C-alpha cells in the first residue's frame, strides 16, 4: 500500500465516521475507496465492516447524553442485536451475495421512506403510545433483529435502517433514537469484528488506516447530530438514505 493509498483511506475513514454518526451509510464512502485502491470486493466488504466498528463506539460516547434513561431498554435489546448480527455474518460467509445485492437497495430505500412518512405510517400501524406494551416489545425486538441481520451481512446504511425502524416503534425524540442507533451499531460492530477477524479475508493494512479515522469522525459526527434540530436531522437522514439507496441500485443493476 502506497502513502497515497493510506491517505485516501484515512480521509475516507474520517468522512465515514462522521456520516455514520449523523445519518448512517458512511460505508458507502470507505468501501468504494478500498475497492478503488485494489482490494478485492469481498475482502473490502469484510475489512470495511471491521474498520467502521470503532467509529460506532466513539459515536456512542459522543451521544451518551441522549442515552440517559434508556438503560433498561438497552439491556433488553442488546441480546437481540447480537443474535441478529451473528446471523448476518453467517449469511455473508456461507451464501452467494448476488441475490442480496439486488435486495439491499430496496431495503435502504424502504427504510428511508419509512422515516420520511413516519407520521402517516404511525396512523396506519398505531402510534407507540397507542400500542399495547406486549405488542410494542415484539415490534421493537423484530425491528432490532432484522436490522442487525442486515448489519452483519452488509454494513452500509445500517444507521438509516435502524433510525427508521426505531423511530416507528418508539415514542422518543429523533436525537434519542439516533443515540440508540449508535449503540446498536456498535453492538453489531463488535460481532462483525469477532467473526470476520477469525473467518473473513481481512486486509489488516486497510483496517489499520481506516479504523482510527472512523473513531475521530464518529465522535465529531455524534456531537454535530446532537446540535441539529429534529426536522433538519430527519431531512439529512432521508436525503442521504435516498442517495445511498439509488447508488446501491445503480451499482447492482449496471456496475456488478
């Protein structure tokens, strides 16, 4: 790896950390950069998953104030996230990617539209305040598990899916949902680090360049997200999620 390649990876890691903390989808910056410098796609996907995981942890630190009062909820859903992420990693290591590559764009676009039309969807499925506690628990665990499966398999835009799913089933401000998204992303990251370090084709030089930069970017992005008004934060996530979904769809249809 040349010094220019290393510099590109560091810059991509910093940008990915910021974007992941604010909206999710930063892997669409770091993953293509790895491919561009010559890392094979499967190795780049695995290496990227390891690289962005530390940035999620720093995002949790940056948004910890908005996690206050959510301790019991976190303890209940972390095991669900761990199980989902493990399933996602197993899918990546044991199944062909072709079909999933076509499904991913629609998942991202669907999650983005879910967030964009959250109020209307709540009118159809019921506002969290109107849903029975038992049903609310089932909906929360289902959303977390499915998002974690996705995150273990293909990390890009995990944050968009988590924000959309959590905002639909929780009666919380978007800032508190975003903080919970950061924590769950970090949980998924822990699983991907453990599994891919042992069984995946990791390019450790790339990880060494990107991972520290995502830590800095993740903290800065989380601090910025806390200062954005809820309406602005929602628009940022929707716009970026739409862009990511369209890019993934174009890549699946025309560039694969």
